[in-house]
């Protein structure tokens, strides 16, 4: 996977589970893994106290 922020490689383990948090070693951004079948996406994990706007 590539970091959406800085395009660095992020190692995702084959047995990584959806919802797992991975961090980019280059820029330190945190992402949540979203698995959809064989597709794996990185969703930005918001760790700051932001309102999710429900
Ligand atoms: Zn990065």
C-alpha cells in the first residue's frame, strides 16, 4: 500500500484485519484498514477530538 499523504510504502500484513490501525513510517499518519473482499483501503484515522457530525 502507498501512504495517501506522502506516497511512502506502508507494509500491510496479509492477515491484517479490517479496522486495524497502521501508521506511516514516513509522515506518521495513522490509517484504519478497510478490507472489502480482496481490496484493501486506507482510511484516515482521525485521532484529534473532531466532531463526526452526526
Ligand atoms: Zn506517509
